[in-house]
C-alpha cells in the first residue's frame, strides 16, 4: 500500500509575520479545530560523532527509515545531531541555508532520500549558517520537497550564546492535519514558549534536546507540565554518547495532553520510541481541561 499524501505547511523562522510556505495542500484537519486522523510520532534516540556531518546524516537516515517502515509519519532526532553537540566544532559542522531557509548540503542527501522515498517528515537538529553570517541552533525539516530550516532556537543555554545567534520567531509545522510547535532543549524551560504554540492552535510540542547526563530528569518535569497546562502532546528526544566532557544518557519520552507519560526510552542505548497521537484523546482531555479557552492575559 502506498503512503498517503503528506500535507505540510511551514512557517519559516525569518519569514515576515503571518507568512507561511505551503508545500502540499493540507486537507486532513478541521479548520481551527482538531486533526481528523491519528499521527504516528517516533523519536529516535541516537548517537552522533562530533564534526562528522556525513556520518551523522547517514545514521539519522537509517533510523528514520526504520521508523518509517514501522508506520511513522513524523520522526524526530536530537538537538545538533547533524554535527554533534560539541560547541568548539560548531562552525566547521554548520550546514548552509539560503535566504529562503533551503538547505542543499550534499552531506544530508541520505536524509533527503528517506524523506522523499518514504514520504515522511524528519526533524533533526543542526547548526545552520545563514547568508548574513549568523549561526543558529536549528531544527531542519526534511520532507518530500527537500530540506529546509524549520526553527532557530530562541533560548540559548549559557555558553551556547557565545556561538549562536538566538532565533527571531516561532517555528510551526503541520503534518497530516496536526499542528506542531517546535522547540529546542532550553526552550522548554519557558512556559510561554509552548503556550504561544498552543494558543496559535497547536496540538503537539516537540523539543529536540541534548540534556547532559544527570540533568535529563528536568525534561520530565518541564514537558509533563507543558503538556498538561496546554492540553497538547509533548515529546522529548535526547541523544546518547557525545564528547567525553559532556556525555548524554538518553531518557527520551512522550506525554499525553493530560500530562501523563506515555513512554520513555531509558538508559544510554540508541533506540526508538513511538506513539500514535489520537485526535479523540485530545478532544476528551480538552472537554474537561479548559485552560486554553479560559487563559487570561495580564
């Protein structure tokens, strides 16, 4: 059976307010409401080799292909996975984007091929060099149309600010009628970040991350809260391995719109975690938890 058509609408990180780029016309969501069909989300807890863009891209593509064969429609990999979370090596490992956010680096060809042949959307962290010279800690979106920048991290963690320029605007993505807010690691620490996505009609909040070993428990606190207070699904994907001075130990997890944890990938081993996001569950939870409808500004 061939895969269904993938509807995708992306708001470019540096696009003018209200500007969106429609890749394939969406048609599987109620306007301003809930999705119509479930969406299989898979987070891939992976290991990256610092500075080895081609190797990391190939490994990411292998993981995405395995997930796609198991029915995943949306696949998420960790923060800065393309070049590895190693700040001294960021400039050399950055991939170039053009003024429209398109990325054509030949080292990412395996990811582009999987997205195109399997008709899935793959999100992966990367350092991006923009035409004006800025370096950003970004989420790349690979889908059947190619690869582009989906979001630039807005909240930079301590020494990241010496390397990166913070993002200028929110990133949103629509896949099979599901409206998704994009975040990167430290972004999840700020309730306003996920709340803005939810108030704009979001159903899911994703955080590609690289929490150092021993700190990943914080993601469980943050994203359970972000899920519950916004009645959205949330997901955290964390790497394993990394530079000796900053290893990571996984702990990738998913939460439902009532804040209940739906699954976790424990330990320091690579692997995948999947869940079928259910519009009926969103409707059920939002039927009695009405914070989004009742939120008051100021």
